[in-house]
């Protein structure tokens, strides 16, 4: 089922954007019996796989949405649970953060492509009788005292009591609401690539590698060494690479990724294939408000930040769940009060991680590399960082 041809004329909640945030919101409303319409401008399956980690708190949300545990179990079966986050300077280990002691039913980071997370949420939504109206691009959003009117590119109109912008950084709903998006962009561009490679530490950890040229994140993904577009051979396994680059090419190719990893990982990686790649720029911004009358924001429409901690999609899914409960309970004022401070905290943490990782100058890097191993020997520091990454303190 790839589209729903007839758009209803009215609903209680119109959700713009059927990524993980919009899907989580829709599932929450469906569970609560609140009428909604979920719209997305893309055809099904036309998404890219930018996010690749699901943290413990998000899996707890899945369990709250489906107390049988089937929702979280279905996602775990598609991914790789990883219990260690390691910080390096190139190939040199500096600190390790372990998740396996966390007070949760999911003491790990689940490495799984975003499209798998979306597929599990969409399957749950359909089991509850809901679906996505696509491809439908919302081009106009207006509100008055009685409700919100949304108009699509095809000229269709939908009237709703409330409209939610889960439509990303360039949100149509946020623009219509006149809500500011305070923050700025990082100077560097980011390379995102899924590769097939042999890597000395292997698939048991996620690594954040510092270096004079910038930060590099290496994370295992499900799948073996086939289906690539470049080198052939079928050896190795899949990994997700995220790296800051002064000015990356529009479409990083196999040669570019190989050279980047050879420079930064000092011989630890042997890249066989390039499965997929992209270049993007990252901002660190938080919406000035999460609500303007009958218009509300969630996910990347409300906050964007560095991918250093892998928290963007997770924070968005948790937004969707919290907003769904607030709409079902008639307590919308509590939504911004609970979720905007979380976004500010996540943005601050990931910004600090990015700036520490990309520290300029030999003195600053030497100080960083001296202090971090000392701090990592303090249990309270390790536990605090593990809880922050897992988002367990955001319950």
C-alpha cells in the first residue's frame, strides 16, 4: 500500500511529515483513539537513511506504545545492539562509555538504519488502522480561532483542530506559525556514508574519533559485504561513517571515503565498497516556541543539532510520543514545558562534543587528550555521559 487516494476534508489533528517523528505521533494518537491525518510529500520508500541509532529511551517509548513488547522487539531484530561507545584520538583509545549497566530494559544502543525504524512504526500504525497520505506536499497552512486549514500542491484542502509540523528543518508549519529558529550553522560540512569495510575494532562498539582534520564517527550496521557500488569483492561488513570535512564534494565517492578514512583511522580500516553517501551541513538550532495557537512543532522542525551523539531522530520520536499524549489528554501547555528543555540540553551536549572533537591547535588537542582519559576513570562521569546519550534522564 503506497498511497491513500482520498484525503478527508476534516480531522482533529493534521500531521505534516511522516518521518519517525510524525509516525510516532500518529501511532500515539491511534492508540488513544484521536482522529488524525498524516501527510508526507514523498512517495513511500523515497527517504534516505540518515539516522542509524536508536537509544534506550526511544525503545522504552516503543514499549509504552506497545506493552506487549512486539514493537521494540521487531526493531531490535532488524538491528545490532551495541553496548560500548568509545572515544578515540585517531586510532588511540581515550575513553569508553558502557551502556550495559544502565537502569533500563534496553541497556545498549541499537544500530539500525532509519528506514527500518520507519518501517516498524508504519507497520504498527497500519495494524491500528492508520496510514500515510502520500505523496502530498502541504504548501499552505493558515489558522483562525476555529481551526487550521492546510492546502496541498494539488489544491486539496484539509481542515483540522490542530496541525503539527513534523516536516523537518525547513518546516512549512513553523514558517506559517511565525516561530523563530534560533541558532547557527557549523563551519564544516559533514560527509555521511555507508561503507563495507574491515575495521580493526569490529562491530562491538561505536567510535567517535578525534583528529586534526575533524571528527569521525564509525558505527556498525546490519548487513554483510554485498550490494555496494564501488570496489567489489564482498568482504567486510557494513558501517556508517559520519565525518566533518572543511568542504566535502556533493557526492563523496569511494576514492574520497577511502582517502578520508586512511588519513583519520591510521590503517585500521580497509574499505571495500561504498553503499551510499551524501554531503550535508549541520545547524544547531531550537525553535523559540513549540506552539503558536493551533500550530505545534516536533522533531527537526523544532530542533536540529550535530549528529555526534546520534540523538536527533531519538529526540524527535520522543517529541512525537509526548505530543500525542498531550493532545490525547488535553494538556498542550505541558508539551513545550517538558520537551523544549530536552532539546536545549541535547543541542548543548552535541555542540560540546562536536567542538571538543574539532578543537583547533596543538595545545588544545593535547589538553583534551590528557584530561579525557582521567575523567573517563571516574564512574560518575562515565555513568552521566551514558545516561545522557541514552536519553534516560529525559523520561
